[in-house]
C-alpha cells in the first residue's frame, strides 16, 4: 500500500462517524400526524368532506381530494394512503385534503 492509498482510505474512514445512522424503520413511510405543524399550517384533514374549501383553479371544492392533487404520488400508494411531496413524502389519505391542493396536469 502506498502512502497516497493510506491517506485516501484514512480520510474516507474519518468521515464515517459524521454520517448519521439510518435504521430501516426510519425509511418506511409514516402517515402525517394531524397535529404535525406542517399539517396544521396546510389545514390537512384525512376526510375532505370535513374541510372548509372553496372552488380552486376551475375545480369545484367537492372534487378536491389528495388523490387528484399534483403532489400526491400514486405510484407509491399503500392502500388509501400515498406519499405527498408537500409533507416530505410522508403518507396522506387519498380522500383527504389540504390547502396546498393543486390539480394534476
């Protein structure tokens, strides 16, 4: 082993403690809690019929649900829940709603 190789490997090993430990449980998507600050700020509810909403972008209020929002990732759906980009890809209810709702393109 050359001195250059030794320094490169030692440098790489020195960085390891700086990388946070990641557990597989933390990688699993979790549902957005209703008391989450972001959920409160965006008035997120799991049942859109409970939300006070208005017609938006040419879509009637009654038709606005998470499952037809641009930020809802249907490809990764888990039952009635799927990741939402507005909530850092945590799971939201398909029949839910939040103030960040935008129609799909």
